[in-house]
């Protein structure tokens, strides 16, 4: 849902200008709907792979960051070691695989699953971003959502020398349509 709000809706004006006769019904949901049953011509799915009887085309590679507000870092300290995250408050996404551990890959390509603990789990990425900006903890979010926050300093990348992911380092946004 947040990808649609953040990355699709801002382009609807340009789409309407180029294709004024195109009827658009934008369904924003985090559920993987059945494209045929639900009459959906084109979907965008995020993740490591797309399953089912569909055709998928990569739209963009997704990178993730573990980030927190400068105030949270100031109050709770900063670490260069991902394993130390277990001692910090982490804000987690409620999707499977995002709640219990985050994946880290160092500059040598060594991967490590790091357990995280959280008192706050949220089902919406935009709300997670808001909670992180408010100083409630560190969170794992996609570049397309927090890129501007990292550039402006509203959020801090806690592990700039690591690749980070929830489940896989092969995540992407993909156009998906029925075969």
C-alpha cells in the first residue's frame, strides 16, 4: 500500500496527460490478490520472487536500511555491530519474516541473520517511518520510502557499511500481470 502511495500516485497526473482515455482503478493493498479472480490487469508486487501463474517484469531493485531518528541515536547510543540491535528497541513490520530477525551482509559478503526484539509492530510502512522519525526505535525500511529522510538527516542509516534486508538480498518491485 505504501509503495502505491509513495511511488505510483505521484505519477498519475503524467499518466493521465499521456493516456487520457485510460481508465485507472488503483487498488492499494498489501494483500497478494488473485489477478484473474479480482479482474486486475496489472499489479506491482514487492519481494524476492513472484509466485503463481503470472508474468513478472522487474521495475526496480529495492534496498533496505536500518534507520532511526537522530534523537533515538543520541539517547540510546550507536553501534557498528548489527548483533547489538537486540539490545535496542526495534520497530517491526508485521509481515512474516520481518518481525524476528533482519539480514545483514558485510563488505566481505558474509551474511548474518540478526535477531531483533520489539515492543511495537506496525502493519504499515509509512506508519513505521513516522514512528522511527518520532524516536521510538530503529526500523528496517526501503530506500524508496526513506531516501529523502536519510538525505535530509531526519533519519540516520545505522549500518552504512552493510547491505540489509528482511528476508533476501534479491528484493525488487515487479510489474505482474496474468499469463
